[in-house]
C-alpha cells in the first residue's frame, strides 16, 4: 500500500477548510436541539464525526490520525454510554422506575434529562464513528509499516 | 396519489439500485450506493420524515460510504472480472421474480398512504403525539419517542454502537486507556 496518502489538491483542502467549521456547528446544533427541531444525538454525532472523516480525506488519514488523541476518543465513547446510564438510573432516586424521565423534579426535569441523553448519544456516536474510521484505515498505526 | 417528484425519485431509486448491482468495480459500486442513499434521503423528505432523511444522508450517504472506501482501499481488490461477468442464471431471475410476485400479493392489503385507519395510528402513536409536549415538554415527537418514551431501547442502540467501537479496538488489539 502507498504510504503517502496526503492529498495535495488546493481546491479540496481549501473547500474542506472553509466548510468544516460550518458542518461542525451544524452537527452540534443537531445534537443540542434534538428536542425542538429535526435530528438528535445520533444524527448530530454522525455529522460531527463526518467532519473529522472529511478532514482525513483532504489532509491525509495518517496526519489527521496523529492529530487525534485515541485515549480521549475512547474515553468520550465510554463517558457517553455511562452518562446515558446514569440519567436512566436517576429516576430511581425520585421514586420512579429506571428511564422514567418524568420522575425528575421540576417543570422541565424530563426535558433536561432528554437533552443530556441526546448529547451523551452524540458524544458516543461521534467518538465511535471516528474510532471505526481510523482503525479500519490504519490511520492510528503510528509506525504504519507492517501492513 | 404519488406526486411527480416522488415518481421521479422512486424511478431513479430503482435505476440506481440496478446500477449498484451491475457496476463491475467495487469502488464504483460504493459510490453509486452513496447516490442511492442520497436519493432515498430526498424521498424521506418528500414523505415528511426529515429525521430519517437526516440519518439516511449522514449515515447512509456519508459515513458508511467513507468506511466502505477505507476498507476497500486497505484490502486487496478482487479482479473486476471475477466479481461479475454480466451473465445471470435464468433460475436465479425466476426465483427473484417469483418471490417479488408472492410478496406483491400482500400489497393490496396495506392501508393507503397517510390513512388514519392504518394500524400504525391505532396503538400507542396517538398517546405519543398527545403526551410528548405535556409530559416531556419536547416538540419534536421523534426525539420524544426515541430519547424519552423509549429511551431504554435507545440506550440499547447506543450500547450497540459502543460495542462496535470496542470490537474494532479488540480486533486490532489496541490498549488505549
């Protein structure tokens, strides 16, 4: 396999450079506003991950992989699942059953619980898709020689 | 009835589906498959399902395609001639057409599109539609169902996504933490 996977086209790199912040913002918007508009954690997480994937296609998979922190990504994936589980078990403290978000006190308790859940889903999905992409492409292989 | 836009989309969907199967190169098939997802996403919008459309566009046309591409590039490509040589066995065609016809018999039993008597509107759907705002304070009913009323199911889905990431890390024997 060719080791030099950096793409040098100015059109590609400049377009990605210009668009990435907007796509990233749209991903975050989708994640945070799942309760009031189209989308949610899954879609937002995938859009955020797609920004990283696009960067990798434009600036080289190995270079983008070096720039990412694997430990941080794995930690984020774990954190998302754990916070979803915590929010799900929270109602037990308020005489509800698990995942009964209406048991949360306050007028908007259920809404806030759902929004935390959406962000947790988004974090896990974004981190996992990024991990999948770079592991499958070998971009996390620092030495990268053996393949 | 079906609008002209939907008709065009459905026809192109079928055409693209045939292209995916008949294109010889795996890379080309992957790209055509992305186009299939894109047409499907537009069709979801015309069917007033923007949440599904967004998922189809982001997952189907976007991330899945990039994952396929990356896997194809890092593995050895089979010879184009070995993948599909353009000939199809008559018995296979007969079987496919037969199954399609048998399944098609059930089509008249389906309720009309948007019919209020459809079984889908008979069960819990009205409850979700009514209670989404008063109980959870969420205007997007899809989110209310996924993350609110049925959040335990969604928790299972997130665990599946997480498991996929863990599986890849285990297969490549990466100890990251």
